[in-house]
């Protein structure tokens, strides 16, 4: 390696002296064909994922503007002006605290944490969030605040507004709050808050690190349709997310397959036969 510390580079002479495994040319072509086939399949799946995510964005905007009605009937939906914008006439505008129980997180002492699976699964903040469900790596034997299973988790400190769903009960730290509908659908609330993420983020205060307190959360206005409409909206968006998850699982499988094939084929552990024609 040549160059100053931190800026090293591989010199031409070193590169020329580098030994590489070199199978017969027909086998090189066979290896390249197999790896390229997997790579092309992965790129196609990435296109499916991107299209599904764009579809979800469109659905979020449409469903929270008109409700779960066919597109051809959207113009016939009676709308009313409210502080949260135009919404269907039969919907209400309520404060989040009126319809949801809010639990603000409280971090246990650091001495109570472990990664051995002892105690209650612990989430400190957004860092453990996934696309929909979090993945904890820490546990605590002295939980302070518990987010119930199926409650909506919201990041309340740097950053503000990211959303997940508690797939199991979690102890939540200062970076999170949990929301559970008193009468209503938690999955609907999850998607609604995803849709309102930018508005929630604007409620954050602080010069260095933005944060949102309980008063801001409980006073946050939201549109609220009847329960059967909440459930229908939740079902539609859940179906889209299931398709996204399925495609992402396929992508992960193809990535693993590519890495495995690359290692086996380039090391010669697996040899390919080829036609001599």
C-alpha cells in the first residue's frame, strides 16, 4: 500500500503482482452468467419495492383525504374544511389525548441493562425502529414505563415523529412514547401518524435536539373517521405493507444467495461444467 496514513492506495506494481484464481474462459463465462442472473433478479425486486412504496404514499394521501372509496367516487365525497384540512363530512377532528392513552417513556438505570435476554425488552429510542416493528437488543430487570403490545410507538426526541408498532410489550426509554386507542383501531392510528409525521415533527422544540412533550402530543389534532372506516383503511394499508415486506424478504434472500455463490464459485469450491461447442 502507498500514500499517507488515512489515504493509502494500491499501487500499480502491487496490483500487477496480485495473484487471482483464473478458471478456464468458458467457466468464467458460466460464473458471470449465474451471478448476473441473480443480480438482475435482485434489481427487479428492488424496482417492485420502490413501486410499492410509492403506491403506499399515494394511498396514504388518498385514504386520509377521501376515505376508502373507489377513485371514480372521490369527487362525490362530501368534504368539510377543518383545522387539519379537508376531510369527509362524517369524520371528526379530535385531540390525540381524547382518543388515545399516552405513556411517556422513562429510562431505567443503566446498571439494569443487559443483552442476555433477562427481564423486559427495552427500547431507548428510534435507533431500534424497523419499517413497522422494532428490534430490541437490550433488556432491563427494572422497567419503568411499559408500552403495551400493539400500541403505537412514537419517537419524541431527536428525531421527532418516527413511528413503529409494539409487537410485544416493551419497556420504553425517554426517547419514546406509546399511544393506545381508547376506542378505535391502533393500526389505523399507526398509519395516520405515519401520514402526519411532518406535522408532528414541526411540534418539536429545542435549539440543538428537537423534542416533543406530552402536552404537545395529547393536544395534537387528528381526523377521526367512524370505527368501520378506520378498520378498512388499516386493512388496505396493511396489505400494501405485507407486499413490501414479502418483496424485501425476497431481496434479502437474493443478496444472501449472491454472496454465497460469489464465495463458492470464486474459491473453486463449486466448479461449473460448460459446453465445449
